[in-house]
C-alpha cells in the first residue's frame, strides 16, 4: 500500500462564517478535518495558509474606485478579481480555525 497524506488548504478564520471572505459551511469543516486526522494514520500532514500583506494588489481597498468581487485590469497582471481584504498577515483572520488540529507531529 502507498503512503497516505492529509493536505489541508486555507482553513482560516477569514474563510469561515464571520470572516471577511466567508464560505458557507466553513466552520463545519475544521472539526471534520480534525476528526479525520485523529482517526487515521497519515505519513504526511500539510497545512497551508493564505497570507497577504495589507497592501496586496488584489484587495479592492487598495485600488481606487474598485468594488468587491468586480474584475479589474491591473498593469502587469491583467484581469484580477477585486477581493475584500482577507487573511492579512499577523491578523486574527489569517489564523487557523480554532477547532482545527494543526499541531505538528
């Protein structure tokens, strides 16, 4: 049998209900992922984080006249969705969901 990996992508407060870029049902995922991790043996467990500087070019607040979720043509980038600020470095919104078991080991 091959190796087993658990790869968890961006389960952060800003992507869950109450966050600045919430996905419906996001709060329900963290305990499910934690249960999966504790009930199975994985050879590798990886967690990623969305992690933006406050002045990120894709935030609508950093582009004069932009509105959330509209497409805007940015020089050197091309078409870009204008996102609400989210997962800003060193803010609580960038933290993992509190029910997510992201401990090492």
